[in-house]
């Protein structure tokens, strides 16, 4: 999901709509914006793309206010019904509260069961609403103390934005799995998922919100508190591999260069004689540039993508996913025919996209097709906010590399090693005792407890 919040400007909603548009890649299912004008909250939430939802004057005129938070939804838990569109909004004894969440809670099901048992009426099926009820039930008085109290019960990955009558509040979970950055535009403060959402409105990047940090922007400026016990940071390495936009800088690393570096590592680890390096667009492009530069082979756009189709995997239904890939890619025959082709892509999940792309490249006359993947094999599902299928649907959990190569129909297949991935991030390798990132979908080493999956009752 995507988050964008702003405090202290007369066009809070317009800025938010632009920010959410820059973050469209993080979720295409639905969007919402809640504003506050000093007396009243206003909100508009709908299914669809940001430009369609917030492209009309009637909608934007409704969203008056000097502060706002917005969200793009990308379904992980909760299904795609309208009542799950964020930000969620409710009235509390202290005033209104809008809440938007990127990530996924890993004990929400158990907490929800407990809350329902004591009489909480849930409006949605999202994990996020649990936080709202915990805030409502907290015995503390200020919003921030209640939030800290609520988050003390919650496990999982979360970057959160809250909008109250007084403030814009941002939080990252203690391991900082999902991103959140701070920006400044004149007197306004901005909290958003990625720096590309600052660029679109001409705002300045200030810094990342730290793991476990709460930042509060209000009439007195920006303050920060760190109420949680310090933990080792474990930012999602898949943000660098695939999810974040290449022109963003997150956690101090430029995403485009990180991807190019992975391509370089891949070329060092798994070279192969060939005539041309071809990216699977768009997600494979930066890694393919790195692979070509390192190997000295020519880089060509041997596959052309139709840009008027969204990311196929974000479409929830399987039959649409299958349709999607043919809508999306076409071989550029002049640069494929008679050639030994190295295809570079960011990851293999189910393997269905890769299989169809390989078939397409062979039909265009490729002499050999080799595939190089800028991530290690995806062996395990994500429970922290990226929509991966169940383990039994992951190609890498069903086959070894040779088996995967056969399944997708390539002459050779190689993945970057886990150490190669860490080297691309500027580290010596993966420190197994204390890894610098969350890499659970490649290692099965889950840094945050999976209570809901394991059925562990929370007895705190
Ligand atoms: P596959 O070969 O696994 O079907 O698709 C691989 C390509 O599609 C990659 O380029 C990746 O960007 C994207 N992709 C397809 N399905 C998913 C999915 O369920 N999750 C993620 N993270 N990426 C996917
Ligand atoms: Fe990111 Fe993978 Fe960890 Fe999920 S499991 S947070 S996708 S690294
Ligand atoms: Mg892709």
C-alpha cells in the first residue's frame, strides 16, 4: 500500500492526490483521502486509480482542509470490498481520527477475536481496524499515548499515518519493515511511503522516519518520540528488488542503483555466452542494465510493454492475471530473431509470467533463451504486506533451479545469491546471525512472530 500525509498547507487534498498518483505502483485497487479543515473532517474513498477517483472538481472541492492523509490500497488481508478502503475514519471521545496502514499485522486475527468477544463492532475485515479499536479502548488520555498503548499489543509490519483534530502522526514498526519518509514543502510537513511522492509536488526530502519512531506534525512543528524497545532494523529487501519506484530513495539507498547493482552481481555470479541482454519490462530494466554493463553484452529492449495495463499481479483474480500478461508484453522481433538472448527479470513468483514470456521470445525466433533473476528464489510467502501467494503456489518451493528452468522452458536459469543481493546493497554479505534486511521470502527467516499463522493465542 501507499501512504501520503501532509500538514500545514491550504491545498492538502490536491497535494495528497498528486502524492498518491506518484505512488500508484504500490496499490491500484482503491484510494482514499481524508482532510481536516479546522472544524470538520471530509473524506472520499473509492475503488480504482487515483487519477480517476480524484480527477474531478466536485470531489476535490469537497476535500477542504490544511491537513490530510491518503492511502492506495493493495489487498493483502481483508478482501477487496468497499468497506475495506482506507483511510478508515471514526469519532472518538478526543475527536475524529483517520488511520491509514501500509504493511500487515501478524496477530490481527487473534486480537480481533478477542475484541469481538468483548463487544467491539468491526466495520471492515481489515487487520488495520484492530488498531482503531485498541486506541478506542485504551485508558490513556492523549492520542499519542493511546496509540503507543495500542501498538504495544500489535505484532507485524506497519507504517501508519494518523490524522487528528490537532496533528498528523506517522509511525514505523520497531523493525522498520515498510518505508516512511519525511518531507518539507514551505511550511508544510509531509509523511509518505517513498521519496518519489515528494518529488511530484516539489517537496524536499528531510529523512526517513526511523524504525520504532513516532513523528508528530502540528502547529508547533515536528516532534519525534521513540517509545518502543530498540530492535535490529529489518527493512524489506523486496522493496529494493521490486516494490519501490526506481527513482525513490528509501532507507538511504537509491532504488535504481540498488537494482543495477543486483544485475552486476548476477552477471559476476552467473555469466553465459550470449548476443543480447533483454529486460522483462518494466520491473527487470534496471537489473538488466547492470547485467549488460558488467558482462559487456549489448542491451536491447527486445520486449515492449504496453503501459496502459497495470501491474498484472495486483489484479486479484487468477483469470485476469492469466489474461494480463498477453495484454502487457510483445516481443520486438528484430532484436530477438536468431540471437542467444539473456532475459533479466526481478523475481519469479508463480512462474506463469516467465513461462509465457519465454514462449513468446522463442516464437520470435530466439536461438537460445537464458533467464537471470535479480532476486534469490522466492521460497516463502510474505506475511508483512506484500501479496505473495501461498507457499505451495511458489515455483521455488516446488522445484529446485533445474526444475524451475524446465518449467519455464529456458536453456539456463540462475538467481542472484543471497550474499550477492546483500553485496548489491553495499554490505559484505548476509550476516546470518543478524541480517540487515527482512529477506524472509527468500530465506524463511521471519523476523516478526507469525501468531495468526501459527495460531498462537496472545495472552498478554
Ligand atoms: P511469474 O513468472 O512468477 O509469474 O512472474 C514474475 C514477474 O511478475 C516478476 O516480474 C514480478 O515482477 C511479477 N509478479 C507476478 N506475480 C507476482 C506476485 O504474486 N507477487 C509479486 N511480488 N510479483 C509478481
Ligand atoms: Fe519484504 Fe519478503 Fe520480508 Fe515480505 S517477506 S517484508 S516481501 S523481504
Ligand atoms: Mg515484472
